[in-house]
C-alpha cells in the first residue's frame, strides 16, 4: 500500500498515549554505548546491532530527523548524534513521536535515565509514573526488615509509593524473575514469612515464587491498574515462562478487581488476545515488538493481535528504553502498521470508515485515558513549530 487514505491521515494527526515506556539516557553515547542499548541481547564479536531489523530501521527512519540521509552509515549516524548533543537528540525524536502523554516505568535504571518530568519536557507532553513493585520490595529488603515484618512493610512502602503525585499504575516483572507458572492462590502469612526469611538471608533480586505471588496479590489490593511484562525481553527471560496464558487461573480468581495490562506480548499476541476476549479486566499492547520488527512488519504483529481482540482492549506503547529513537520508531511502526491494516479493510468494505477511525482513536489513546484516568484532551507537541521536525517519521509515504 502507498500509505495514503483517510485512515493514514487520521493516524498521522492523532496524539498518542504511550501507556508504557522508560526514560532515555542523559549522556552522549559513543558507538559502543549506543549499540549496547540498541539490542535486548549483548553485542558480540563479528556482528553489530546495527545489522538487525531495528538497527536498519534506526538508520533508515531516524537518520532524517538528525539531518542525515536515509540509510546513513552507522558511524556517520553516531557521530551526528554526538554533534547535536543528547538534549537536542532527545527533543527531536520525542517530539517526532507525537505523544500527548507518557506512562513511565521508573523502576529500572542500570544507567542514568531522564525522570518522567524531563521526558515530558523533551516530548512536549505530560508524564505519569508507573511504580515497579519488585523495586519497592527490594528496597524494603535492603532496609533491614525482619522476616515476620516483611509483608506489612512491603504493603506500607507500596501504598506510600503509589501516593506520589502522578502515579497511575503499578507494574511487575514476574515474567523475568519466576515466570508465570505460579500457584494462583493468595499465599498464607506463614508462607510469606518463611519465604521472606530465606530471601532476606540469601539477598539478591526478588525471585522467590511465594513472594512474587504475594506481590501480585498486593497489587490487586491496591486497586490500581497492573502492568505485566509478557513475551519478548532480554537474556534474563525464559520466554516459555512469559506466555500470558499461564496466568489464566490467577486472572479467573481476580475477576472484578483491577485492570490487568499485558505488555508487549510478542510472540504471544494471539494468546494475549484470547485472554482479552474471555476476561473483561484484561487488556494488551504489542509495544517493544513494534520497533524491533520495524515499520515494515508492524502490520503483521498488529494484525494477529487484532484478529479477535475487542477494539477497546488494545493500547499503544513503545516500551522505549534508553534510546530516544525507540520513542519515534514505536510511534512510526504503530501508525504505519495500523494505518495499512485498517485502510485495507475499509477499501475492501470489511470496515466502514467511521468504524476504522473509531478503532484508530481508541487504540491511539482513548483506551489508555479511560483505564488510567487521564485527561481526555491532553495536547500533543506541534512539530510544525520546529523546522527540524516538520516531517514526522509516521507521515512518510511508503
């Protein structure tokens, strides 16, 4: 398809709500530093993360926003990035994404990252915080709490964290730490104390199965939306344990409580769609996958996710982390992929144009605004005010 039509035009103008992302680096990057953030794995001898679908997408779709030709060589790209400086680079890419609001996970900072407020300033948007529950638990453990006081101390710490201004949700990375093949029942106090005693003695990250169950049930008690990483991730993950259908029994037990947002999902977008159909409180996105597969394949991922997913259940996220490019690429892939999918259905008379435009608006931001209680009319940045961003990547013809 040529990327033209009323659905494409509408998506190009819709301000997005990125319901799950992270900050971006605060320092300039050399090539090695850039490459380390370009992949979910570890760069090795004989290959470069630039020689991957996402690396090609960066050189193709992000280079023009730096004033470079499409497909600029990697060394030229990194040098131009350093020449402009990190603040200008971040501003260009975040403004190009066309986001109105960002929900920022602040619980993973192995390198210094922008705060939600700094990310919002760069994007010309508003930012909200997502509290990572494992980070709170590990902070409680580091405080020297006794095992029999751990459960209450964790609950108190989480309740304090979610009272911070701007917090709209909590998140768990149980998929990384234990996987989802967990006993779905709420653990007893005795089990929690015994497990806390062992974990506090051993130290390290929270990877105890009982304490992970306790963490998830504490999230239910909080009453806020719960984001759960599922599917594709870095080398800490065991992918088969991150299949969201493993949560089925737990999801059945917590019906009528909180919204559960299944993040990213690839390659389990069809399994996630099944859960969104059968459970009223389950929602999903296909963030992270979109910029890794690139705009050319985003349609295929979105098409599988939307085979059976109720249209009020799909949200947009970038899961951008570290590199501001991922904010721009995630938006580009979503807009182009969904535009192609919906426009073709309109052209084939599978969908009416009004239905297609409603689906676009719902998934771009309305679904997230409703779930997180965000303002219905948060303004997006106006790229036309700056000549360096007059052409967003998502408006480029294909």
